[in-house]
C-alpha cells in the first residue's frame, strides 16, 4: 500500500484521490486554526507556491485532537485558511489522528512511520510526513520543525 491508494473528502465534501498525486513529492500535515504553531500556514503556503510547479504539494488535514485547537466546521476552516494565510494547497476533511477513531489514512501513515523507526503517534498539530513520487513514506518531522527547514528543502531538491 502507498499514499496513492487513499481517497478522502476535501473541506467541501468532494472526493480527493491521492492517486492524482502520482509523480509528486507530498507533505501531509495535521493542522489546527488555534494552535501556537498555526503561523506555519504561512511557511507551508510559501513552500507550496515555490515548489508546486516542480512536482510537489502540501496536503493539510485539520484535526481537533490536541487542545481542541480546531473547533471550527469545514467551511469555517476553509474561510480561516484562505482569509488569514492565503492557503491554496489542498486542505482536506477534518479528521481524527489519534486514538480508536483515528482516520484510516493516519492509521497507515503512522504504521509506515513506525516501520521506519520514527513516530508511531502524532505528537501535536503540524506534524509533517514526507512521501516520495511513488507515494512511499520518506520521513516524519516534528511539529516544531519549520516547513522551510533545510532538511525539507534538501529533500525537495533531491540532494
């Protein structure tokens, strides 16, 4: 199984098929609107803008699992991201990323991360997971790691 095998809903309830991302590097991030790390949306958008034409995308999954910091509805989340941060990368449905009700995509992501000796649980909002062009897991990065950290930029540039 790879990332491209998943289909989820976006914030408007439309289908989002990860198979459409074949050939692109992907960063999956669990997001929240009322977190101390929320300003990372600015850097995520910059990273996306600078690299979207180079076979890269960011995909955000809002979640309310940490400190109830994403209390809004899908439409409120969409409005917040656009109005405050100009987000144009895909923001998908609000999901649960921990516990018994964990979304299947996060069950898989965390299983893959664990197989690579990395986090098997989400630490907090804005944890980042990198996937290669074939949809295979590459790396897990802590929530406090900047979206424009050198290790991410090096990975994007194939160095």
